[in-house]
């Protein structure tokens, strides 16, 4: 008997794969923030203080006078001098009328003596100056800082396609047995 020869020829099957990758298309838009700022504002208006000093009474107490006061006192002195001069003339004439009052020369000599005028000038005032003050003011207008914001939201979009795996038989398996 002859040995039986069996030949087995085997071909493996082969699987093929078609793959499609997943696609993720993201689109992101950043938010848009617009800020508008207004700074602090402080407006000040200042009215300064004022000091009033009237030293006329002090000067007058030392014998010093202002222009108008000096003119008034000179006018008053002139008026009084005029009145005294008239009174002196009248008195002299009355003395001349009276025979008992002496000779005309004695009467004229007595009347011709100059009158003395006394002028007083002080070194320090006896009356202090009149001092007054008007206080100043400060007025302010304050405007606080402000921040205004305008926000436009960002966006997020996603276009996603799923991946896929297709399996197909590229080569069929086979077993061939021959004897």
C-alpha cells in the first residue's frame, strides 16, 4: 500500500480595514469687552480770607491825621482863629474907647503878642487799630470715577464628525486538501 499523501494547502483570510478618522472642528471666539473709564474730578473754587485794618483812630491819637481829617481840622482851626481874631480886635477897640484902660501903645503892645498854639505828637497810639476779618471759603464739586463696560459674549461652535471603521474581507480564507 502506498502511503497516502495528504496535502493541505491553507490560505489565511485577510481582513481589510477602511478607517475614517473622527473630525472635530472647534471654533472659539473670544469675548469682546470694551471699557470706558471716566476719571475722578474735583473742582475747587477758593475765595480767600480778607483782613481789614483801619488805623486812622490810632494815627489821630498820635496827632497824625489823614488828608481829609487834616483838612477838616485845619478848616476848624482857621474858623476858630478867625473868631478869636475878631474877638481880639473888638476887645482892643473897646479898650481904646475906655479912657481908664491905659495908653494906646500899651493896648496895641498887649494885643500884638502872638498867641501860642500847642501841637501834640505822640510816639505810640493810645487807641488801637480797628481790625476785622472776612473768612474765606472753599467750595468743591466732586465727581467720582466711573467705569462703563460693554461685554459681547464669546462663542463656541463645534462641527464634529464621527470616525468610522469599515471592515471588509480582502482575501477569503481557504483550505485546500489534496490527496
